[in-house]
């Protein structure tokens, strides 16, 4: 019984014996190996529940080692933050760009009366005040932060200035002025408070990509004539991905060498379900995968998810132009 076609081919060629490998046989073996690798490669998404005390990139690398596949992620979480970190596996990395603009939802705790250089609990306290706002006053100003607002990111952030991250420049002693930028706060509310004993309150916010919760906490406190820093931060939703289906990194480490891990991989097309579907014949899809444009009767200008009309398998993302032709944008080659 042969465990693989490669093993059988090597045996038949009597490696090291009287029938050495020829260039043709080597090519056959390489082709078989590539096929085996392609089958073993995992493609899809995992909704990771990132633990605190680790960067998003390091969390992703740990998962990459578990999956033995190339990975990417959507939306950086600060090391002290926890929660939803969508990880793209294999071919799914091609489709990150279609999910990056998704709105995010966070639950965070603000401590009033003090602020730190990093605007979070891990920083050094640089100022304090005895002015602790009351619940009613906080509720009065929250509505002013809904909608499109101007926000200045923290100096301790990954924003690049002249190609260098702001946090790295500040650590070298540089004094930076980071320009403000527009972000959207779709909803914000206070969900709990302990202002009398611990000068703290817990908030829930749904916001656009690029929103810094540390900056939001600073600006809320400033509006109230106080100071603040973020004590804790948890992302509970990132577009399609929710904390309800997020898998702790510790659990993934426990099941590293089992088939159970496959149960947590979300198909590539699932988070793209808000993109209109276009079903095409397999020969038309083959043309798109070769980089060719194809013509259809639909003349709307629209981005579409492309599926095989027979197998119903996801094949990629295309753009429909007003002339009635479809151009491939990102195609999926695991079909």
C-alpha cells in the first residue's frame, strides 16, 4: 500500500540504484508535490479572539504556525486590546481589501481624572484633575460625537509619518503634530458606570475604519473639562465577524494537531455576502481567470462576487462596466 503517488514513483525509479532519476521524473515529482501542497493549503478566515499583551501581528504569526499557511489580518488591535481579529488564510488574503472598510464595534472603559502619554493604562501618567464628570453630564455630550467628526490620532500609534511609525519617532524623542482626519461614529452609548468609587464608565461604540478609541476617550473627557485614559478595550464586531464566533488563541493552540481546527475556518465567500452575486458558465470563468474581459447583458456599473453557475462555487470578485463587460479584479484559484 502506497501512502502517496510520490512514494510510489520514487520506489519504481529505484532511487540510488540502477535506475536513477531523470529530469522528466524529477518534474513529475515536483508537480505531484505542488498538487499535494495545494490540497493541504487551507483557504478561508478564522475569527480570532486576540488576547491582551500581544500585538495583532504576533497573534497572526502564532496562528500562521498552527495552520501552516500564509496569513493576513484585518484591522490592527493595540497590544492591550482584546477581541475580534479576522485572520485571512491562504487565498483569502487576496480579498482583505474588500472587507477593510467594514464598520467596527468596541466596548471600552474610560477612567476619568488622569491621562497618560499613550492614552491607555499602559502609559505613564502625565496629568491629573479633580474634575470627575457625572453620569448626566456625560450623557449630554455623547450625542456630539455621533456622525462625521475630526479626530487627531494618538502620537503613540502606528500611523506613518515620512515612512516611519509615529510611535517609533516619539520614542526617539521627537515631538510630533499629527494632523486630524475625518472618522465616522455611527453610534455611541454609555452601558455602565462607577464614577463615584472608581471614576470610570463603560461605553459601546460602532465606528468607521481608522477610528482611534483612545483619541475618542481623550476628546470626550476634554469636552467635559476633564482628563481620561482607556482602561480596557475589546472589539466585539468587525463587519461580518463577531465576538460570538471568535476563537481564543489558547484554544487554537490546544487543537493545533487535530482536524477540529478546520471546523473554525469560514469559507472565503462568507464575509463577502453583501457583494451582489453573478453566476457564470465555467468557460466564461476560465477566461476571467486568464485575465480576459467577458461580456454579459447586465450593464450596471457594479462590483460582483463571481460564482460558477453549475457548481455554485465561489470564483472571485469582478467589476461590471457600463459597456456590458466584466473585468476580473481578484480571482480565486482553488476550484
